[in-house]
C-alpha cells in the first residue's frame, strides 16, 4: 500500500467533511488491499430521519493507488442508529445456527433482506443477542414490518450522486442539505466555457431524473438572479443579527444550506425562537417553528419593508425561467 496515497485520500475526505469513523473504514480497507469497497457515513436530518452517504473506492489495476470520484446521498426517514448499533439480516444456516450479516446502511440492509428466501429477520442492535426486530420473513414472504420502520422500508428513496475531484466539490454537509430541499451557496463553480461563477444551488424536484438517475441541479447565479442573503436578512426583525459575530455565523450556516435557529420579533412584538432558511427562488427568508410548522415570513418584516412585501410575479417568473435554462448537472 502506498502511504502517500492513503494520506491524500484521508485529507480529501476530511476536506469534504466526512467523519473520522468513515476515514478509519477507508484506511482499514486500503491497508488490507481490498480492490473495491464502499465507505459509509451519516448525519441526522434536520426534521426527520437521517442522511446516509455511500462512498465507492476503487484500486487502480496498474498500481497500489486508490481513488474515489463521487459519493451518493439519500434522505432516509428512519431514526439514526445508536452508537455501536448495526442493521442485521439474520437467517438460520443448515446447521441451525444464525447467520448474521451486519450493515451500516439502511438501504443496503433492506435490499439484502428482500433478497432472502425462506425465513429471515431484519433487526437493529449491537449483536444478534441484543436486537430489535424491524421486519420478518416466513417462507419467502414478508409478514411483519414494524410501524416505526415502515417509512424507511416502503419509501425506496433514490440516492443523488455528487461528483468530486481531488477533494473539491460539495461537502458532506452541503450535499446533505441539498437532498433535504434547501439551497447551498458556492463561489467556485465552472460554466461550460470554464469560467468561474457564483451561485445558489438547488435540486430540481419538478423535472424527471437524468440518465444517471440524478435530479438536475439548478444554479441561481449571483448576482444575476438578484438574491442577496445579507440584504434579505436585513428586512426581518431577527435579534441575533444585532451581534456581528453571531450574524457572521448565521450567514455562513445558511450559505451551507442549514436551517438556523434564531430569535425574531413578529408584528405583535413577540420575540419567538424560530428557524430560518434561504428561500432563494423567491428572494426571501423562510421561517418555521421548532416543530417544523412554517410561519408567515411577512409577520417578521421590519415596518419599513412592509410596503415592499409584494414582488413582481412577472419579474420573478422571468428570472426563474432563465435559471431553469442554465441548470447544472454536477459532475456530468
């Protein structure tokens, strides 16, 4: 194994924000010389479920060098595993003893379980002795799926693939926020002529997936599209913005696609804890409560901006159509 190659891959994964646990998976497989393998990572979803990541690695046929050029991301409506837990597909062997296959990824666990015949069990736990069954199969037919697991079992979500080059591309955090439907800001994008530009990115869920089964990525160019995060935030009575350091944190977090908790004053003079995100398509800020219920954004406008609350629908539609035509397919 080439140690420089190992360090390069580890540095690239750290640059993209993947966990040390995932990096340890990669190092173990590279040291063992496994020619092709997958590494896994996850993070809690903002509202429900978790975001799962799959990173395929390949070893060069000409050398000891390993490489990866993409990772897959999917939003699963299932609670994150507790520390030390795994998904387990369990079935009896010919000798009557349990054959247990442990997996980190819920989609791969469900797929493997569905491929079984005879009697099998899909469970969550640290081992077969300490498990919680979430699905059961008898004589090749599934006869039980736990209510808390049905959303994940029947959803069959399609992953989105993001391509990277030498550790450059969308980070783990940014990709995870994109698949949750939020916008991410990038200032190092390249157009078809190789020119660098800045844009807010969003996945287009209104159009069919492409031939690689990916959603198209729409770029809302900055400043062309007309959404300025700083100016948009200034319109609202957000108390946290009064602190310059906190304001900087809020800006950076929203630009990475996060849902940020702040205190904001509504039209009745009440200061409420709310979450804010960038509503790029409408050049606005979205507000929601801790339970995910959306709030009326205009209720948090400063008085001097109330008169400008209605924007031109025609102007917005024209800008939207222009950006749809400039849609970006990341990596392809």
